[in-house]
C-alpha cells in the first residue's frame, strides 16, 4: 500500500472519503453511485472527480485507509497482550471486537467479491492487506517460538479468514471464538 491513505486531504475530499467509506461498506461498491457519495458528503460529483479522478480510485483509497486503520488497531491489541501465544490469540480477540456492530464482515472480501477478476485498482490493495495478515501471523508464531512457523501461520491465517466469513455470511456468531480455540491448539 502507498502512503495515499495517510495523505492530508482537503476538507471536501475527507468528507467524500468518509461518506464513500460508510456507503461502500454498508451497501457494496457497485450499489453506490457517485451521486449518492457526493450527496452524503455535501459536495458535487465534480468535486469527487477533481479530488480522486474516479470512483475506482476512491474505492482503492477507501480500502487503503480501512487497511491502515485495522492494522493500527490490531497492532495495538497485540502489543497489549503478553508475549508468546497470547499475542497470536489476540488476533482473534481483536477481530471479534473490530467486527462488533459491523454486520457485513470483511470489507476486503466484500470488495473482492465485486471487483475480482477485473483490473480494478482496488485488487492490489485487497491482496496487500491479505498478505500483510499472513505475514503478521508468521511474525507472531515466530515470536512465540513455534517451529516451523510458516505452515502454522498459513493455517492460522486460513482459520482467521474463514472465521471472518463464517461469522457474517455463515451467520455463526461464535466463528471467531471457535477459530481462536483451534488456534490455541496449534500454538500450544
């Protein structure tokens, strides 16, 4: 990801990004038009295009900002946990807290369902976020002394991703708790 998500935006651009983020998450990318975004932000379509160039660029920026927000949240949650296996398990606890009140699940999975198989500028953002999570698991299991770390990290990542989908699309409110218990068995 680039530093675009952290750049300083004009007040109108910030309103547009905030409005677009809420609308994209709540309704989906394709269901939300630029008119709705501009109306919600109290701006015009021209302002949207002047600030972002296209709706697709705005989608990518929405996902970049969401990734950075999640990553900062997760890192703080991990740092608050005792070193070792508890930091691995903290990922599942953090995901449960993060999803509280967010009934549409993972924004990146949702976005991929809409733009996968295209050349949409959001695809690299989605893939980068998923790669970051896998690397984060690798770092955590390495720090916890699990050897070899890669296969365990890959399994933890699959548990995490599956639990995110199962908790919303699968209507299983205990999915992250179940995944945490399975993860505890993997990291000892």
